[in-house]
């Protein structure tokens, strides 16, 4: 069975808590996931993620540090709808950067589809130049792993109610 869900850990490990998504992806790599789910650490390689998404997924789960003004370490789940995305002209794309809106805009330009896009975000405490997560963000990694697994369970129920996406 082809992967229907891509879990993409994103972030820069040299910017403190920005490495949150990378750490969650690393932990998920040690978890037995359903055969239709694939996890990958994309770090700051937005082009790599955009090209991988060209393969077509029903759901993309991005895991990232997401500043939202909450208490550091707070986990949130957001669904990014088409209307929430910036257009391709508004996205400044950096081949070495990982701004999800720019990656999705590039994917749109290439004619790809990320399917349903969910973001499992964590409120960062420190995005300064350093390696390693702050204490509150480090404590949020295991709950984020559990949240991704919960999302996979929900996706499984959703998939059982709808047919596979047709390959073109």
C-alpha cells in the first residue's frame, strides 16, 4: 500500500527550539507506524519536501515550532486550508529555508497537492543560535509524538470512509 500520510519534521537544529519538528520526527522513526504513513526529517530542506509531496498524499502532517503567543511548550494542531495559504507571488522561496507557506506555494506552482495539511506546532521558548531544545519544548516532544499518533488514528477512520485517491 502506498503511503497516504506524510509526517514531515521541519526546522533548523542550529536555532534552538526551531529543531522541535526534527526531534519529533526522530522519535517517530522509532515508533511502529501504519504502512500507509511515512515519517521524514526534512530539516530546512524545503525543496526536498516540495518534490516529495509531488508523489501525492492524502494528508500531510507538518511538525514544527510554531510561535502563537502561548506558553512555551504548548502543543497546538492547526489545519491549513487552501484559503489560509499565501499565493505563489507572495512566497519568498529560499532553497535552504523551510517556510511551510513557501513550500506549499512551490508545490502549487509545480502542480502538486499536499492533500489535507495539518500542523502539529509547539510554542518555542528560545529560537536563538544554539543547538538543543529548551526545557519546556523538550518536555513537549513526547506529547507531540502522541498527538501525531492520535492524528494517524483519526486519519485511519477517515480513510475507511473514503476511497483511495486516484493516481494520474
